[in-house]
C-alpha cells in the first residue's frame, strides 16, 4: 500500500464531469438543461465551451465553481467534488471571470482585487495590499489605478480588474464567461493577448464560454460543443467545425465563422519610390 500523495497528479483531469443531469423546476414546470453530460479538461488546456442560448454553459461554469449543484452526476475539480470545495477552497482552486466583471461598485479597484484574500483573514493588511498590487501589475494596470472606483473604469479596465481579482489566490483553474463580450475590437484583442500571456506564464488551465469566434480561434486549444443537453463533440477548433450538427453549421460556417477562420491578410506596405 502506498501513502496518499500530497503532490498534484498531473495525469488526472483538472475538471472531470460525468453523468451530469441538471433539472430546474418541479412537476409540470420541470425542464432539463443537461442530460448525462460528460466532459473532462486536461491540465494546460484552454477549452472553449460553445452552444446556443440557454444550453446551460453558464450553469456548467457555476457547477465547476461549486456555486450550483447538479441534480445528478459528478463534477470533480482537481480531484475533489466541486460542491465540497467551500468558498475559500474554491477561490484558491478556481478563479472565475464573470461576464460583466461583477465588481463591487462600492469598493475601489484595490479592495475589489484583494477581496477573497482579505476575507480569508490570515494575512496582515500590508501583505494583502502588496499581493493585490502585484496582481494589478500582472494584468497591465498601474498602482495609480488602485484607488479608482469601478464606475470610473473603461470596459477593458473592468475586465482586467475582474481578472486580477479572479487570480488573487493563484488558482490553477480559470473560468471565463464571455471574456471579450462588450469590448471594442482593439480592447478585445488586447485582452486576448493578456489571457494568452497569463495562461503561458502561470501554467493555467482555462475553461471559457464564448460566442466570439475571433476569441475562440485566437485562444482555445480545444472546443466542446453543448447541444441536445450534452457535449456533442470536442476537438481542435478547426476539426470541430467539420462535425455535422445544425448548431455547428450555423455557428461556425456562417459569415462570421468564415471571417474568423480566414487567414490573416498580409499587410500591404507602401512601395518605396
Ligand atoms: N437557478 C436557476 N433556476 C432556474 N432556471 C435556471 C437557473 N439558472 C439557469 N436557469 C436556466 O437554465 C438554462 C440555461 O441557462 P444558462 O445561463 O446556463 O444558459 P447559457 O448557455 O449560458 O445561455 P446564454 O448563452 O444565453 O448566456 C436557461 O433556460 C436558464 O433560464
């Protein structure tokens, strides 16, 4: 018999979901969102979760965070049932970037970023403050941004503050709900670059819900398609586009999809005379 190891098991999936059923409502009003859904996410992946509106993508993220409970089935995160992580346990294992940032409007930037660490109550205030400043720097913000209020930030800055807050406890798993929604194309490209850099630098595993095909093709290493109440296919982004399913044809092969998949045109340079 071997003693249980305290080292992370690198072969084990970071997220492992099996036999998942989610039913909301009761009796005649009951409706099933997930039915026998299976999904696993390996260490280091950036998995894009796509699906039509109301197919249960956000609910699935919330279940990975332990914020929502499945009706049946298993959601395991880093070897532990997500429902048993508790709030503090969850923050050190899973960081979540909510769709609109979800910052506390009455707290300044620094207090938003420091929130989970301060709540834990184990570190002196100056250490908490320094940790939050490090995270702000990590997401490309300056110390002078620390005292700003959320209402005074641009959309791109709100996303960055929310990302710093999600990373405050150094979680190995990051969940992103529509990370580039509401950003203009330039802010969106900058945020994608930041996510790519942080993924590599911190060795993160990422699960993101996105409707944005540019973000999907720029970032994801694998795509999982949610339809018919389950994951109908997973694979490399371009492979998945060839899977015959009405949602996939509509989502990837429409005009937007063709544009996102087109090779980047070579820059035209002015001729020297
Ligand atoms: N707590 C809840 N109680 C009842 N119904 C819920 C609850 N949470 C989500 N739902 C329902 O479950 C379904 C899936 O919701 P979810 O937000 O996960 O969809 P989604 O795939 O993220 O959609 P979208 O792409 O439009 O954001 C929806 O019909 C939603 O109304």
